[in-house]
């Protein structure tokens, strides 16, 4: 939920509320989405400007968890689930969506800003799977589940959320910003001034990580406030549940209450005292939550008392860590009994499907569509003067809506109103709600498969359905490595529908980036010492060790940012459309219980590399493309060269005349002007064909 301003308030009095701590030989519970933001934005990773730097992201995340292992720390990661059904966070989510559009505008204008790539969570889940770090998704917001699990495991919480300052976490809360995780300290160091805990069952001490730990008891002792009142403190301070309710009457009467209480406690006024101090001072007069809550309600207008009481009680319950959480069961048993889960009992979600949601196999978007008929589309770096990039995936997403809503009864008050889904995405530079109807029938297949019956359908039937959705039932994938099959189908879909249109250079840049991705992924598997059988990429792709090293070395100069002005909006927009199409197809694939293998975004999309390849192809005359690819990118790498040629031939076969026409209609590459604005690029596209319209020629066995 978050209490606005509380983190700053506590940080400003850091020495009073925190204690130095040595983190080692213990379990920890980690806020999944919190650590994702920490990893991505804290390590000079290209800040979302090119759609995602997933190899760097993966490396930093893997290093973090590797360091935890060195210190004998066993992490348990918990992610938020779907949107809460009460709608209390709707305004907060809508405002965040608006802010992200503003961030995109700022990045386009100045190159500064931070935007989380839409597929980052898929990469973090891969890190956790590869390193065998247990993780789970809650049904809804998971802050309370995280605290309950930490208390059950008798360990601290690692996160970046002000709600953890409020919950009674027995072993404390460690903010990410206080963790010096890159600087492991040998246990022989003189650290007698630091607090430490040690669980001998987790192995001997070797190193530890310095951090700062917050304990609620220390905070409450400082203000002489009973810990049981902290949920009310957070609620009255203003969180997502109370932001729209006026409590001005209560705050206005606070001073008078203090002056007229005969048993008033004496507390010294503190310099710089703000609303938090005032409220905490008032709470010192109470020792029980019900009594204090009743006092609050007395100062609310009678016409609003019922509403405020309900809102306050609901908000306080969100901080109650005394009640059990089903999240804990996933860390104790392989199979969790979900038969009593409200999503099963009250909403009819099949147990196998809910289990896949909890394990991160199915995106939480599916839950949002089913329960709330609502979804906030992730913002990407794109040309704001063009139609939103996600529009290219609207038809695919409407199929996903159909999967989740087929057969769902409509509560329409007696009116035969069709089901629609509210999709929030940009319209120009504003946020707009699009009403989208689920697609209930797919051409060349028939009725959409319902998620309630997915597990009753054969894998062959589910695959035929997905091929029909992608309009690829006649596409021959026999010679394509299995981990590339879905990506190639999506790329065919995108190439035909991208607007503005894309050409052969866009597609070749994608394919070349995939070859570097395969080499990186296989090299990364060795770096991680193949702790899991899932590390690496398609096991049918066999490249010699020296070839993997050659590919990485040959591509190295293209993986770094050389200019301050290398953001081409037209290229960003085109590749953002590819990401939108791929994400939609991958989500459908997940809802169908993975008829194609789960793909690896560290292979399929690395924005800076992709843009550099595209720019280089633009700079070279098409006659020179084969020579550059053969003798620069694939020098001493015949297997990678052969695989890229095989994939390009696949596109030649399946795109046919369209592929040729796009190449002939594209401008001369040397006429392309790199820059941030979209006007020059749009002007180029209107010039028509130039000398560079010739089709790539064979050279040294490579066709581009």
C-alpha cells in the first residue's frame, strides 16, 4: 500500500530507528517487485531507453543471489499477485500510469529518466529458476504475506516499501538501500559493534553483508506508542486505502483533545515535528486499537462515520500479521492444498490454474482480467506522436481476454450487456481507457479455449489453437530450434502488422541480436556452473566453446552505448511493437500451459544491442551487409552464421513477396539520420525507394 512520506521521515532520523546489522547464515524473505526495481535501476543499466537490457539485468540479479549464498543466506522471494478487488488502489495505479507516460516524454526530450521494461519480471523469474531460489506469487498485494512468512521463518524482510515499517516483523526489516551486498566482509573482521544473528543449521560463517535493520519495537519505544496502534497510524497518515477519505475534523481536534485530557502524558516537542510526530503524540494516549479507533470516529462527520470506520478497519487488517497466509505453504510442501482458497471457492478458478499463477507460470494479468475486467498496459519508450505501440497486439490480447472470460456469467442487472475489458494505455500523451471485447472465436479454429478447460484439452489441440491465433497454421517449423519457434511466429505476425511498416533491416537486426543472445546465454550457464538443468538455451543448439567466445568478442563493441543521442524514436517504436506482440503471445502460451517452451528474454531482446545493429545496418549499403556480417560479426563462428542464415531463409520463405517489397520500398540506408525526433524519420519513409532497395546478395554463404 505504502504510506507517503514515511520513508523520508524515518530516513531523516535514521540513527534513532535503525541498528547496524550483519546479514549472514539466515533465511530472508524478499519483496520480489521491490528487488526487481533495485536490480534494474541501481547498476547503470541503460535506463529503459531501448526497451530492456536483460543480459545486464540478469547478471546483476544473479550476482546478488550468489553473494547471498556465499554468506549462507537462504532467500525466499514473494511477488504481488493481481489487483485487489475492492478498487481502493485504482487511483494510485492510474496516476502511476500517467507518470510513466511523463517519464517517456522526459526521456525522449532529455535522455534522462528511468522506466522499467515490461518484460523485466520474466527475466527475474528466470534468474530465480536458474539459481533454484524459491519464489511464489500471492493472490493480491503481498506485503502482509511477506511479513507473515518472515515471522514464521524467524528471519528479516528485505524490501523497499514503507508498509514494512508498520508491520510487526519480529526479526526486523532491512531496506534494500542499506544493504552493502557487493562488499562481502570476511567474518574474521572486527565487527563487535554490529548486531548479528546466526543460524548454525545454515552452515558455518564465512562472510557477511553489512546492512541497517529497522525494528518496530525500537521505533515505538522512541515515541512511547503501543505497536498495536501502528496500523492505525499508517491508515490515518494516508495510504492507498484512505487517501480519498477526509479526516480533517479529527486532525483539527487533536490539539484540543490533548489539552483537555486530565491524564495527559508529557512528551518533549521535537524540532522539525511534522504530521507523523503529531499523530504519534496523540496515539500515546491509547493502548488498544478499538478504543483509539472509536476516538477517531467521533471526530468524523456522522454522515461519513460508517464509511470511514469500514475503510479504517480494512486498512488496519492489511497490516495484521497475526493471521496465517497460504503463501507460507509453498515454502513447506511441494503440493499445496488450494481447495479452500477463496479464488477457488468463490470465483471458480480451477486449482491447477491457480497453482500455476502462484508459481509464476501464468502472468497475473490473467487474474486481473478474470476478476476485475481491467488491465494497465506497461509503458514503453516509443514515439508518442504515433499510435500506441501496444495497439499492434490488441487482437492477440483480445484472444487472451476470451480465454479468461469465455463462459463467465455476466452480472448486468437484467440487461444483456456484453462483457468488455477496460484497458488503460496512452492516447497521445494522455491516459485513456479503451473498452475491448474479448474474442470468442478464432478463424480456422473455432471457439476460443476457456482457461477453465485448458487442462482437459490435449497439447496438440492447444498448439493448433495458438497457431491459428498467430495465423501460422501452415508455417513449417520442423528445422527451427524449439526455443526459437514461438519468437519466429511472433516476428512473422509483427512484420505483417507493424505500423509504420518495418523492413528487412529491422528483422535482420533482431536475428543477429539473437545469435549474440545464444552465445551469452550458453556462456552464462558455465559462469553459473550450471546449478540448474534449465540454465542455458536450447539444448539442440550445439556451438563449440571457442565459437561462443568468438561471437561474444565480435559483438562486444555493439553492446555499449557510445553516443548521448542514439535514441531513434522510429526504431524504438517498431521494436516496442515487437515486444508488445511477443508478450501477448507468450501470455497466451502461458495460459495454454506452455505449448511452446518458456523463452529467454536475455536471448530474444537486448535493446541497446538491437538498436546498434539496426543503426549499423542502416549506415552500410546493402551490398556490404553480407561482408560485414560474415567477416566481422561471425568471424570464426560458422555455426552461428549458419543458424542466422537458416532463420533468415525461414522469413524469406514465409514472408515471400512482402519481404521483397519492404526491402525495395525502404530508403537508402545512408540517407537515414540518427536522432531523437520522429519527424526526420517519418520524412524518410515518405521519400520512397532509393538506391538501397536492392535485395541482399549472397556473400561468403551469408544472406542478409
